[in-house]
C-alpha cells in the first residue's frame, strides 16, 4: 500500500509541477509587462488560394478597458444535439484578446498598419473608422472584420466552420457585393457591410442583448449583417418596381431588395467551396436560415414603423424577450439600427456616409432624368440640400428606432443618442445659415415700389 501511494504521489507531482511552473511564469510575465501575449493562430493563404493556419508568437490587440468588459459569445462548446437549443449566453472571458488575420501576400508595410489600427480601435468599439480600415487593408475591410469576429467569438469552433470556406466566401462577397462589378455603388458596397457587421458586434456587447440572445442568434446576426445588402443594384425598391425590373417581378413588388439580398446570400453560402454551414443538420440549417432571412427582411425601411412600434410595445410593457419569436424581434431591431446608424457615429464618418448615399441617389436621379421619368425624392442633383436631407433622415428614420433601442439598452447606449444629437445640431446650424442666406438674397432682389 505504501509503495502504491508513493507511486501515485510521484505521478501527480510529475504532472502538476510543469503546470504550476507554467502558471507561475504566466503570472510573473503579466505582473512584469501588464500586457497579454499569446501564440495566436493567424490566417494566411496558401498558393492554392485556400486558407491555412500557422502558429506564431505575436502580441494581440487589447483594449484598455477589456478587463471589465463582457464579450458577445461564450467560449464553451456546443451543448446538446441541436444548435438553436443551446443555452450558451453572450458572455466571454474577462480579457479580450484577438489574433489579427493575415492574407498571404500582404507586405510588411500593410501588416503593421493593420496591427496598429486594431491596437488603437477595438473591433467592437462604437467609434470605429471602417473607412480607415478599408484603406489600410487594400479594400478588405469586410474580410478582416468578419475573420476577426468569427475567430474571436469562437463561431468557427462552435459551428465547425471550415476556415478556408469562410475566407473564400468573404473574398467572393467583397468582389461581388455590388450587382454590377463594373460600376460599384458609392454606398451599398462591402464597406457598408463591414460597417454594419462591426456595429452589430458592438450592439451585442450590451447587457440586455447579451443576456437574451444565444450563440445561434449571434451567428445568425453576423451572417445577416454580412449579406443584408448583398449584390445591391444601387437603386431603390420604388425604382425597381416602377421600371418593372426583373428583381421586382421575381419578388412580386414586396420587400424586393431585401428578398433579393437574402436569396443571393444563401446562393453564395451554399456553394461547395463557401459552405460555412456544413456543420449543421437539416433541421438546424432550416432554423438558422429562417433567422437570417427574417433579420434581413426587417431592414426594409417601408416596414420600419411596424417593427419599431412592436418593439416599443415590448419594451414599455417590460417584455422579457424569452420566446423565440421575441428574440427574432430583438434581432430585427439590432439589424435595423445597425443599418441606419451612421448618424450616430463620429462626425467625419457620418459625413462621409451622407455624401456617399447622396451620390448613389443622384446616379438613380440621372437615370430617371435621362428616361423622362419623375425624379425620386432626394435624387435630384440640382434640387438637393444635404443638411435638410440628413435632418429628415434622422427625424423620420434614425431617431425612432435608435431611441427605443437605447431605452432598452439603458445607460450603455448613451453614446449613440448623444452623438446623434450632436450631429443633428451641426446639420441644424448649417441649415439655419443657408436658410438665412436665402432669405437675405430674396430680400435684396425685391425692388422698391
């Protein structure tokens, strides 16, 4: 018995000593440097174009406040046989570490700026400059945001996603996001998709959303954000319906673009070398597809008041958002707010988006003018005043959904509303100056009797 006990103790000591030494070393390093490093798994392309993984020691971006933050997805594995029945909440490690993905062929002068960017701007921060990311990544903002989010929040592990297929999908979507590759849309393009995806990730860090949604809902939101405007033709629903475009005919004049985006997204998702849903069985895939499609359809601005009214009723009556139906409504509001959130962003980012959507409207107006069609609202180059259009956009589209969503998210949402009001004040001041200038001009033209 004594010999057996000694043997067991020796085995335990030999097993635990390296582990305790590793823990002690880790504590010593953290105390000395106060910075996290790890062997991060980097994504890079092989010569065949498929993604491969390599291990390298690298510093990882870390937000100063991450120790007290909550992340969106739990790091636990799948529970049970059905993904959508998982009880995993949106909560993660105390410290958020990210591995920066790298496309093979990226030069050092590109890799370093990307690393520096994410050290300065956390991937789920509110004040995030997607235009700067797009510039320093050579037009791959969507690829980088999606790869970081899917890897960091363990979506890849939980849903058994082939990383090569994910990369193929993202590169394909970046290239084909606009309906006509030869004439890219100024606004509805892969940069907008990256912006909405990043904003969605931010919303999912708020306590109420994090508490109510589960891992499957987070995955569905990410995919819906990726494809909510996929293959956009740069024209409005009204234009497509009025001209009897094939897209409008196909979808019977009802949520035309939104139905088209959802269909085109799943055509891409189900391609053999892009199918990131292969880890799901048929029932799981059916449930997941329903979530994504309903979330994308909710972005139809014509249905905005219906969704906002329903959500407002839930919030004011203290609804717990526990049923799958109510969770779907919450997902719809998250996507709707993310889709129209640029007036709540930093002024220079908001102005950039405002000018881009105006140019896209003008292109449609030019076509309407050439075809002797009535020019749609906001589409006339000669009769357009940006401050007035943005004031109306905020009043009638943005404010109603942002304020009710902010009320639901409580104190965590103050930055959204405060920034929106600041930007609104700037547009209002510009509008008043122009209004006074026009009045003075009109008065000067009045001849005395």
